[in-house]
C-alpha cells in the first residue's frame, strides 16, 4: 500500500480572473506505514494537498495513485470507498460534529457501512482510546458540552472508527493544550506501529512533527522545497529559518554548537536526545582536559 503523486498541480477557479495556483508540479511518494509531516506558511498548499489525496478535489494536472488506483478514474461509488480507506480530518473537524451524543457521532460512519452494533461499539471503544479519551466517561456526553480540544479528538475518533489504511490530519494539535497534544501524538504513534496505519500530518508545529514523523515536507507557494528524513532535519536549520519555519530550540542549539566546531550528531529528534548528545560531548572534552593536565 502506498500513495504516489505524479506531477500534480491544482488551480482554484481556473479560467477566471480569480484563478490561483495552489499546487505546482508535485512529484513524490508516501511510503507504506510511514508518518509524513507537511509544513509551510499559510497559503503554501498544505490543506489542498490533503484534499487531493482524499479525492475530495481532483488535480488540475497530474495523477494521484492510491494502492495502484488512479483517483481521477474512479467512479462516485469508488470514491466513497476511497474516502473510507483514506480518512481526512479537516483543520477544524469539531465544526463538523452534528450528532447530539459522542457515541452516536463516532458510530455514524460504521453504521453507514452497515456494520452491526457489537462491532460498532468495539470500534468506538478503540477509536476513543486512540485519541486518549475514556469510553465510559465520554460515550454518553452531549457533544455540545465538550471543550474545543475534546471535540477535535472526538471528530478524529469518528474517522478512526472507519479503520482507514491512511489517515490525513490537518493541524490535529490545534486547540489542544500541551498535555492533550502529547497524548494525541503518543496515540498516533501507537496507531502507526500497532495497526500499520500510514499517517500524513499537516502542522505549523515542527516540534511535534519531529517527535513523530519519519519524514518532513516543506511547501512554499504550492511547490516542494524540501522532503527529508526527520533525523537529518537539523542540517536544514538555515533553510527552514529562511522560510520562516519555527525550528525547535534543541535543533537550533545543535546547529549553533556545530557551527562552533562541536561535531555533534545531528540525528536527534527530541530535547532529551539533544541533551544526551551534548552531555556526551562535554564528558569527552572533560576527559581530554584531564589527560592533558
């Protein structure tokens, strides 16, 4: 299972005075069972790309292949099946909640698929656990009493209940506090590792992306600027800053110290790893000073 994007462009309101190119000649693959992070300033094409991957909009030019199926050639019925396989949570999914009770909101998708009540409840339990919410505490909660962050997680749970092979998330940590963001990131890791779900995350928060993603993509004005393994991202510190991307402090520190000749390993993905790398270097330096004395 994989997604292939071949020379894809998209123009909003093509052929009118208001035409705007959102994507320009994108070519890349989304690997099986990876977590891909997408960053870029507002208007860079991130959300448009997610909608193309989900089949909500079709490319103006180029082709998108999902499991060897060309999205452009799919019928309406086949597109419906694609959207169950490629689940998409919009930037503000909580605004799409329409059921009165959390249980019914998450059950909506499975019920539409004709799944029996026993399996539906099993999926709801798993989906709520997948976003870090208790089934017993939340199943009967009125949706209008949920906080913004809880609504976001319930909306994502509604997609997880469909058991998609691919999960596309647009700013999933937006509106969540630090603890809620940490829980969601950890749960997404489990989803990827345990259920082999391929995940694509759009976010402005590079700190969270470096914690979870295998690769990072940088878009600007619809064009591909960078697509690199997360472990190598520190090497692109200057490029990211040039494109106004807020780089995690620990990566900036590693970059600055290496500019002073420290020779630190740049393949660090968390502050803890950076701290250990610096401590190891200091320890080595201290031993060297003692031997010279």
